[in-house]
């Protein structure tokens, strides 16, 4: 059964945009990549090609475009605000500052990870199943859990290192 383009677009635009945004940390780069993804999807549907799992296809296509752009050294902008596209509810200026500092640490830690590590963490964060992650990442189903746990452990260690480094700077310990 063929699903019309507009239904797929309406259902998956925001999740795909969010996934790519967490890889690029750039609104304009994310919009460009997502536009390319949906242009490719439209072309596939127009050719009459049936896409069995639209969600997995879209994530895989978006990841490939991101990686290809990065390989070609196409300019990808980074920002210190992970969730620029989300609204935050905050009670005070102090709370805003603490949230921004935490996001900066997470962003810095994410940027220190390899592309495939960033991607698997973001796919898991988007509630994709291990089966879907294995299809999108092109890895064995049995490897997803171990690869994910290693990436999360590496991210956690990076956040600790960044926090420790900042604490040392604040205390003038070099």
C-alpha cells in the first residue's frame, strides 16, 4: 500500500528535523538537509518506488546526507543551543543560565563524539527501536545495544571531563 507523500511529510518532518538539528546544531543546515531528504522521497514516490518503512528510510537518508555534506567539507554551522527550536519554560534568570550551561556542556560533549556515535544516541533519543536503528545505521541488530551503551558511556565521560575542566578553571587549578 502506497502512502501519499503529504501524509509522510506531515508525520515525519518534525522528527527528522529534530534528529538532524541535534547533529548539526544549525537551523539553516537542518532545514537544507531535511528539504533534500523530502525531495528525494518525493522523487522515489514519483518514480513509483514503494518505500516499505518510511520512518527508517527517512532517518537513513537524512543521516547519509548529513555525513556526505560533512565529508565534502560543506559548511555546517554549530551553535551552543541544542534545542533552539523548542520552547523552554523557566522560572528565573538563574534557572535559564543553569540550563544554558548544561546544554553547552552536552553540546560540547556531543561534538567530541564520532558521527556514528552522535547518530545512534540521537536515534535512540527519538524512540526508534533497535531494529530500526540497525537498519538506519547499517549495523547488526545484535550490535545496537553494545554500540549504544558505549556511545552513552563515552558521552557521559566527556561531560564529566568538561565539567571537571571548568571546575579547575574556576578554582585556578591548571
